[in-house]
C-alpha cells in the first residue's frame, strides 16, 4: 500500500544553484517531509511542507541525550531524464535496525517509501543532471519530548530533507583519484555491544576528534581500528574499507562495530559475480603494513553513498607512510566504480535489480 501525503507548496520557490558548483549539503530544495509520532497513537500526520527552520523546545530530549537516527541515500537523473533511487529498501531496513538499537519506534516500509518518493517527486526539478551530481536524501528521526529523564521519548519527529550535491571528485572532473588515510590507533569509534552498526549522530560526534587529527597530518580521513586491541581494520570515515592482498579482497565482518554499508553490500555482490575472491573477515593492520612493504597489497579502497568508491594511495600508521602498490587508482576499484556508478545513474544496464524509478 502506498500513502499519499498532503502537500503545501511553497509560495516562494528558490533559485536553483549552479549544478557545477553544488558542494555537499550547501543547498536544500523547496520542500521537506514531516511526520509525528506520539505514544499510543503511532506515526501520524505525514505532510510535505515548504522547507524552513523548525522550532524546538530547549528542553527537547534530543538536544541533551541525542536520541536520534539518520539515513543517507541518493536520487539520480538518468540519461533519458528519468529519476531513480538505488536500493532504498536497504536504507529502510537499516533505519529500523538503528531505531531498534536507539529505542526509537519502528516505521512501516510503505510510510518510508511513500514519503521519499513523493517528496522527491514534488521537488523533481531539483535533481541535477551534470556528470557526478545527484540529489542527496537525508531522512532522520529525533526524540522530541520535553524531558530531562534519560528514557526513550514518548514523542518523535520523522523528517526528510533533500540537497542537490556535486561530484565528490569535483577537483578532477569526476574521475577517481587516490587519498592518504590516517590509521587511528588512539581513539576508537565503536566497540562490540555499542552502537557502531547504527546510524546515530553520537557515532559521528565521537569521531570528529580523530578526523581533526587526521587533517592535522594532511590525511583525508581516518581508518578506524577495533576498540579492544587497536589492531584489526574496521572502516574509513563514513565509508567501508576493502583491502586487496594478492588476489583476495578483504573487508571487515559485520560484528556490530561497523555500519553495514549499502555500497559495501553491492561491492561484495559485484566482486562475487565477477569471480573475484572476496572475504568478510578480520584483518590485522600489521598484515596490511607487511603486505604494503612486500608488494602483495594490490589495492585499498573505501565504499559509501557519498563517493561510491574512493581509492586509497597511502596509509599513514604510527608516523610512517605505507604506499599502496604504485599509489595510483587500481583496476578493481576503477571497475567497481564504473559499474556501480553506471548502474546508479542509468548509464549501465541494471542487471542486479537495484534501481527504483520515481
Ligand atoms: C560510518 C559509515 N560507514 C559506512 C558508510 C557507508 O554506507 P553506505 O554505503 O550505505 O553509504 C557510511 C555512510 O552511510 C557511514 O556513515
């Protein structure tokens, strides 16, 4: 069953930004989706309204105890002008897993899908078409009860906002390039039993200190190690990490500490389909360093909605640079990027059944 929510159109549509200068999260569309939840009543009063600031009570529990979650996905403009989503069912499933962990009430799939598709449809003129651009979709839920009790809220808000975003690789016309990554062996992101697998704001606030340190060392992002021993590789910033040693591609297993990326899952499926050996297993940073030194580390790349695939040319660990192969973009990363990005944007035929037209 799909829902049709009431729409209040804006009386003052904004001027559309230059599609070649979008950045990430700098511009927002004309409308947003809001739905409320009250204990005893469930999710109710979904509506599309003009995009505007919201008012919130200073004692609202989210501002103090951070009971919230968010998701991230994109709508793409295909060469024929259609608009399509990439595996939105997986964002929905991950949202409810986060909700369960954060004691936020579950939502039914039809509400989520109807909210996203109807809002993107209302603002469809905002989906950019320049190479490398897309419409970033940010659904989020927060506890909105006026209370200082450290207890799950009785009132929530579900909102969806949209932002036209540019190419992650804007500096070089959409082509891939490698980055230098800081291997973090002091701070941790998530421990087994914690909230690492959930997409909740606290995970990101707690990671900023390490990102700052990485930037101070001229690194683009942080490679997190496990919390218990600081020895096993986990994920990179807001993306999942893949290491190709000889002919095996290795990525961290889902043990509750990393975010189960939708791009990660897609990369694994594509590699398997192409007959490339891919393992979800624990990998020691010492083995990665050893492989970099003896030449068996062929490629390192990360995967996520923002950049799709981001190849890594160098890992900075304990004061030393470890170059990955020749430091350039590897053939596996390039092929995965071309295929995935091609499917997402409709340039490559979707034989995986991953795209949903709006
Ligand atoms: C911590 C973290 N890991 C991995 C990812 C990649 O997930 P996805 O491929 O679903 O974007 C993200 C981005 O959502 C993230 O925030």
